[in-house]
C-alpha cells in the first residue's frame, strides 16, 4: 500500500468557532433572551466568550472527559457552552427539560455530570430535584444572578474573571465531545456519546446540501429545534461553518411569538418539529401572510403531514424540506433535497417526493431488509426494516452493553426500528415504526400514511392511529383525533372522507375524539402512552 503524504491533523470542534471568528467574525447572532429582551453580538464575540468559558471550566477543575450538563433554551449562552465545554476535551451533556423528573435525575447520575449550567427559568425545577441529584454537583445559572439557587455561581460573573483568548488544545479526534439521551422509549433513557470526528463529519454532510436548507452567509436561520434535542440537528456546528446569520428563539415558541420574531428579524429558514409549525401556520392564517423573508422550513422529528406541506408551499410560498434521523445518528440521516431535474417535475410529483423523508446525506448509508435479514431492492415497492451505518452513527450506547447488543445486525448496521421503502431516486419513505405498524389479517397497515390522510380532514387538527385488538383480524386501526378549535365532525364523516384516499381495508374501525393528545419530551406524539390509555378499548367491529 502506498500511503499519501498529507498532514495528519485531528478534526476538532474548536476549529469551527475559530474559523467562524476569522472568516465570518462580523456576522450577527440574535437571541430572544429569558430576560425578555433581544441580545445581539457576532461570531467573533461568540469565540471570545467561549474562550472565557473554557478558561473558567478549567479553573473549576474540569478537564478531559468530564461531563458538563446544560439545562437551557436556545440562546447565545447555550451556544457558548457547546464550544467552551467540548473545546477543552470535556463532554457537553444537553438535558431535555421536558423529560420526567426521575429521568432527569437518572441521566445526570448516569452521565456522572460534574457541573450543571441552567437558565433561570429552570431554577425551580432544579430546586425540587436537588435532594435527588449528586451532592458534589456544581451549579451555574446563566445570567447575572443565581435567582436564589443556593451555592450556585452566576454565569456572567464566572466569565468576567477570565481572559477571552485561549490556545485550544489538540487531542484524539475520537475523544467524546457530547452526549444526548434518547427519550420516549421504555425503560431508562439511553446515552449516545458523540466524538469530535463524528460531529465534524456529520456537519460536512449538511454542508453538501447547504444551499437547499438555508445554510449560506446570506441566509438567516431560526433553530426552533432545541439545542437540548440531539444537537439541534447539527445546526450549532453547521451554522458557524457557513457563516449563517442566527436568530435564537429563547423560551417562547408559540405561533404568535415565533411569527413576530421571524417577521422582525427577516428569518429566511426555520428548523423544527411539526407541532411547532402547527402554531406558526395558525398565526400565518390569522395574519393572512407569511413572516417577511420567510423562504423555507425544515421539518423533522416526526413525519410532516402532506396537508402541512401543501399549505406551506401552495398557500404561503414557503418551500418545505422534510428530514429524518435519530439521536443515534448525530442525528440527520436524510433530507428532501430535490435538485433541478426533480424540481422541474409537475407539482403533484414534487409534493410526493417532499412527503417522503428524503435522500441520504453524505456519510450515511441506508438499507432495508426482510424478516429473514435479506437485503431488499430500492424499487419503491419493497419495504422492510430500515438499517443505517455511517460516520455519525453510534456503535453502542454509553455504559449500556445490554441495550447496545440489541440494536445491531451481524454486519454492524444499526437497526432503526423503522419500517421503510426506498425508491429508485434514493428517496426514503418511512412506512411506520416496527412497534407501531398495524398487522391486520397478516397484512401491514401504515399508521403514518393513515394519519397523513386523516389530517386532510378540515375538522382534524392532530391525530394518531394505533392498533386495537380484534378477534378475527388480530389488529385493526383505531384513529384518535383532536379537533380544530370550533370544529365538529363524526366518526362516520371521517371514514367517508378517507374512503377514496386509502385502501378500503385500511379504514379505521373506529374514530375517537379527545381534548388533547400526549407528546414525548421531544414533541412527538406518544403512541406508547396512547396504547396504554386504550389498551382495553373494544372496537365496535370486535363486538359485531
């Protein structure tokens, strides 16, 4: 083998922020703060304050491999934590505040966090949990004040005592840089431990499609997806690499506040989960327009229903990019990047592609297999279990050998838990979760496709389809729906609406209307909770 003669420099997260300060140092970062105002500074300022934070962490005794936790909204201080922590070889542990209290206690203990940085809004939460948290855990409140948290330090005071320059250390690029815990699963949350190498390579995968998702120096991105949710889909790293102007939304994510912030700051690209966009679309309808400059929206976390895509694009002229991924994948695996050939196709064909989960990003490979483990063709017809591998895909859960042993095939591919098909253009279509797919009379019914069709009904604001027991067919679909404000309908009307949109044998055996639907800590519909709630539900067809 003839080896090349190139410098062997490790991939370091700190290189991102030094690059951004050098090349896009005057680009603006805007944050809607917990304090109620808007903060503005630049990438150069971010780099300086990240250096101050890194020096402060060292003064606190934090070093290589130490875990440092965050409990914070999307804002400039949280972004500083991303770089200050990992830059010195420590591990940034972003905690989702929407986890159950016992789950927060568990992940802090499992990660062995040494310091917890928190926004002032989370002080009451931490005070309630403090007796259950490690005695030696230190606390830093993000701001000028500790807001009554005994023994805590104030973030601004901590930084003010340190220089705003640092020689970022260089070390093994496979060193841990961050840890995120899964949510919405049975049992304890499971930790996914990212490396500097995986983070950089995942970011490069996003850069390969940068112009199609608003990652350019002339764009302004609003990351509504939280920084505490799988690295905000990689945006904290990809945005500085491209010099994108950033607008951070803070804690107020309702439609009215998002619309105002986007309108006033001329946001061109916004990233988030479907539940957030339901609120924004409601405000857009109320205003009769989209926010000024709003060009496209990236939707992920759970499947975007086709009516939502149609309304954004047809009614408001906002281009939709649909995506899919997992905590275990850093997280982005696919995006609906179209290209000129597919964009030239008629609108119905384009929308069909956009309703898919998209095509794989660079560094992520996909395959589908049947129940015997045989690889299936990417012909748009065959569907089976979806597996992935790549630079940003984990090779095991942190300190959890038992869970790790269950999620890989013999060739080392990660089992995603999704049932999917892939077409000849490379577009991925998630048919269902393996645990959510409905098996009726030996045939599969996709709960996701049935939900998407039902959401086209004008009276339905949100819905979920789950399996209900049936003495003849084994399982049959039950549609659980929340009606839009001021709307009424009947189960018979909903079934009639669906009659020409899905196969006859897919029609739900019953429709139940509820005041509210349960969600996971990341905003997805919690079918686990719904299945428990309706475990004893008797379908009318079962009685018949």
